[in-house]
C-alpha cells in the first residue's frame, strides 16, 4: 500500500497535470471562426476601504457642549463612532428603525420638557427594539421589573407595559426629570439612567466632581453618552459615515387608531378579526399584551392599537419617502 505521504505527493502531481492539460486545451482551442480563443485572467479589486472619520468641530448632547479639546473625551467619542460605523447591519437597521420610532418618542420628550437628544439614548439602550437583556431589563428603555413596578407600570404574565413604547418613554422621562433636579445638568441626568443614581452619587463623593466628562465611571456608564452621540451623528448624517441609505429604505411610521378596553378579552384572534386585522398585526402593535387573552385589572382602561386600513401595505408616497417614479427621473 502507498503510505499517506507518498499518496499526497502523487495526488498533487495528478492535480497539477490536470490543470496543465485544461490550460493547454483552452489555449489551443479555436472558435467557430477559426481564430484562437484567448483565455483572460481577471483580477478582482477587493480592497476594503477602512478609514477613520473626522469629528465635527463642535458636538453637543442635550445642548451641553462636549469638551473635545480633552484627548480622553475626543478618543471616547471616536471609539464609539468607529464601532457604530463598522457594525454595518446593526447600524443600518438602527438608522432605518429610527425613522419609524423617533417621531413618537420626540413628542413624549417634548411634552415633558426633556431635551430632544434623549431620543438617541434609545439607540444605545435597545437599538429601537423591544430587547430583553440577560439580567431581565426589557423594552426600548431596558426597564428592570422591580423598578418598573415601583414606578407604576403593570408588569405580569398577561400585561407587561415595559413593552409599550409610550408608557416606557414616560417612565424614562419621569426618571430624567428627577435626576436633572438632583444633578443640575442633562448629561449627568442621562448617565444616571444607565448607571443608577446610587452608583453615580458614590463616584461623585469619591472624586469630588459633578461633571460627567471629568468622572471615572464604570465602563458601561462611561461609554453611554458617547455611544448615544455616535448614533446621533450616524442617524442625522449617515452618508458621512459610509451609509448610503435611500430615503425610501427608511421604515415608515405605523398608522393605527386605538380602542379603549376595560373588560376581559378571551380570544385576541377573534378580537382582531372584528377590526379587520389578524392576531399577528395586533400583537405587533401591542407587544405589551403577553398572552392571547386579556384579564384587565379592576377600574383600569387599556388602549389597544388597531392598524389603520392598508397600514401593512407599502406606499412610498404616503410615507413621505422618495417614490420609485421620482427616483427614476433623477
């Protein structure tokens, strides 16, 4: 028997010989017109254009200027921009989903006199989706069950209002207002949402500083504001950071109306059909409904979203995006 080493060598010679024969045939082959057929070797340019990005001359969060003249502040922001810019699929989805959910979040922030930039914290928290963390933090604003219950959110196996964008955003606003009253600036108020007031207070006492950019905080909290600002820059000017996204690719806002409910619903499938929709769309608009039925609390009303007619159908003109006809005429 041939040992494995000799077998490998012989196999290599056979393969090499086969390649030579194929090339010889190709080079000597003549076309139908009698002329030799030339074998061309194409070289594909697959160089990946990786680069850093120039920061804007001035960057603010919630109207408060970032001290980019400090190398540590500048490098912290550059880090988050690079990470966000090169998380291609995730960052593209964040930009697309922001177009759907930011108008809703903006209204609630404005109603509570919270700076508009706080809407970018949701990108850092959950990427504008109802995520559930390993620790159990849930929803757009990543609310822990105990904290949510303390602030009046209904959280049980049937209803979990952490999944309700409006109610969870109001929860966050209430937190921000109290933190601003405590710290006197919006940046630290925002950071306290991530790290908790207790942890922030402890570091303020140790370090005798009340400026977010001068405090040494936990890794997650130290990156929190910079991550939100990086997403702010990507969402407001995606092309500058390498994202060529057409307006028509952005997710449109969801169109719906609300139905008031204060009695039990035994079957959401039948309930949905009464309103000309289905179970899937009903649960998509109302992820806070955790079961296929509802057992309401006494003396409590629930607002259930019902999709408007043709909400599910894509209409580029109605969403305010570029229509296909307009795109072709460019």
